[in-house]
């Protein structure tokens, strides 16, 4: 029995062949009428293959939409719950299929890495594996398209700053992230992190494609206009799956009450999506990063800068955050992010005086934890500071655990929780946390590090084939990541490929990362496995050199 039945019009056979080959290369077995043998009863064999298939991929074209055979096959597949329709060119589908979600691949030329084609593969895989199918770590690392969660789901697209200069998007981006963070406080909603949605600025993708990539139903679009002290936020809530506008509104206020405006937007959006949300939940969702409009703008400029994660960006972020702290000395958000920026300078050896950066990081850590110790984001930054500058995993673990109690579904909390699990030896839970972080923030600026964390967990779980594939994906983007290099070297040794381990160990040694990797692992079995793998890698490197 084949996994997939491919339905198409005979005149589209060259296109159907491309789909059959691409589906087979993705690991599926495909039945289409070219597989009929001489003497087969066409009607009987075709109907049996159609009924037995777990997914029926129907290729809609101007020719197939008028084909009696294709429409009959699609009708039966729809009745059996196996229909996976695809548009291979612009055409008007039969009226009974107009409301069926259909992948638009009219542009597709055979590239299996195409995001829309990946979406098709994801949908087919769900049909073939059943409703409980979950993406593998390798699929996640290579850009898996997610299923819709069981609860209402939403992502915010970048808001347009109608009054801002080009490259001056930080104000509108800040509003997106604040509203996203407020929505994330509603346990009845699934919310994609605002920073992930910002990658869709200037995209030409339609709303349906974005929903499929992020695995959400609703998308919030908007614009921000500032005129003097006046602010207007226009928003539009769309059901991207159905292609319908659900609701639209505008919110007016001043820069001094911009925080109230954001909370009103989040509350109204939340209640539109889920009418069961109560006033108590609305109050819990309220967040405030700064006290005044001036510091608000500085903070979000700094937030945008530090995500560049290079020496210049970090310097710019530090300069801006110092201005925030000068105006608001007890601002825990600014203090914790400022400490993290200095800790990043220290751990990455950026700057002439890294010990001064270490001292600054600890100074701001102490100040932040004193005034913001019950905020999950601040706890995570503070835990990251401790790990980066003094390696205090026990205190960091307590902070991460508290952050997870406060916001168990936060991408940032899950990210740091995953690394904490690596250190403590709980690789399975670490893998689950990294996967959860990537689900909530699939295009995160730290995505390569999340993927790297997944690869390290898979290595410690002795799933070496999967680990190697995931780690190679991560190292393509962050080639000098010490922990990733160490884990990949160990994988290659365990897979019987020590000659391939040698260059990874050589890069790790050049970065001075070998002692640091061994120092953080607290599980003895993991220390032994990693130590043995690195020793064999070192021996192979010496053998090659001689």
C-alpha cells in the first residue's frame, strides 16, 4: 500500500512526475497511474489505491478542474479525510473545494527547500503518520512547518510606522513585542513571540503561507502613527487559514499613555479570539518595560540593537541602555539586559578590557535581581549572566526553575531551561524545552543556538545520526560555536568516523573551548562520553598532522 495517491490530469504529467519524485525523495511511497501494470483492471486498481492511501494529493490546474476523474477522486478523498489539494497553476477550483485549505504552489519549480513545498510535506506527513505525529528534531532544525495547536493561536506581523524614517522601525517593533508579550500571558492563547514575527517585514508571502509556516490561525496586522505627543494604533485581525478579516479597530492616545494603549489592544484582541477571557486575566496580562515615553523609545532601540549580536551592535545597545538606567536607575528590564550585554562581551572576548565587562555584568546583575526578581524575562537574563561570567549553575538553575513557574511557555525561559538541563544531565527534558522554544519563536534571532542545543541533547541521548544532522545545520550559521563543535566531534567518533571528527576538534581547540566544555557537564556518564570522544578526536588530529 502506497502512502500517497497522486491525482492529476494526463496533460499535467510532467508536473506530476516532478511532484512524485519530490514526494519520494521526502521518504513517501507514491502511487500514480504510471505504476499500473499491463493487464491491471484500471478502475479496480485505481479505486483500491485511492481508498488505501493515507494522503491523496490532488493537483489542481485549468485542465484537472474540468476532469471528471480528478473531481471524483478528490470527492472520495475528501469524504475519507485524506484530501491534500495543491494549486499547480492559477485556476478556479470546483465550487465544493473552494473552502478547502489548498497549498498554492503555482510558482514551484521543483525546489524541495521551498517553504510552501515544506508546508505541503508537513501536511502530507501528518496524514501519513496520523494525528499524533510530531516533527523529528532533524525536521525541526531544517525548518519544519508546524501543525495548528489545539487552542486559539496568533502571531503579530510587523507594524508599519507611518511617521518613522526608513530604518527607524524600533518604535513600531517595540509595540509589537509588548502586545505579543501581553497576549502570551493569557493561558488560553498560543502566541508566537513578537521577535519571530518581525522577520516577515517586507515579505511578499500571503497570510495563508505565513500561518502555515508559523502554525497559527490568526495574524494581527497594524500601523502606528505619531504626531507630536499623539499616537494612533490601527489594527486588523485576520483568520489567515480562511483568508478572512475578523475584526479591525483603532486606538488613540498620547506617548505618555502608550502603555495603556498597548494593554487595550492586547485585551481587545484576546477577547475577540476567545470570549471566555475574564477581566482578571486582562489585569494579569498588563506589562510595562519603562515608566516614561522617552525611556520607552531608548529601551526598544537598545533591544533592536543587541539582537545584532556582534561587537558593534552590543556597544550600541550598551550605550542606549546606560541612558535608560541613568533616567530610571531601578528599571529591572534595562538593568538585566545591560548586564547580559556586558556578559556577552566577556564570554565572546569582545573589547580590550573583558574583565571590566565581567565586573559590569555582575554589578548590573545584582541591581536587576534586587528590583525585578519575580519577572521571568529578568530571571532568565540574570541566569545567563551567572552562567556566562562565573559558571554558577546552581543559582542559575533556581532562577530558571522560578522563571518556568511564572511563564512555562515562554520561548526565552524554555531556551535557558534547555541549556540548564544540558549542564544538569537531563538531556531528554532539555531537548523538549528547546523544541518548545523553537515552536513559540520559530525564526528567533538565537535559532542557531537553539538548534545547537537540540543537537547537544541528542548527542547526550546517544542519538548520534540525528545529532550530527542537527549540529551541522547549526554550525552552518554559527561555525565557531564551541559546544556544537565538541558535540559534533563526539558524534563522528561514535559513528565510527574519527577522521571526520578531527577538523571539528581542531576548530574547538583553536577557540580554547575544550576545558570549558568539560567543566560545565555535571553528569558523570555524559562527562565520560564527551571526554572519550574528544580524546579520540585529538588523537586523530595529531595523526593527521604527523
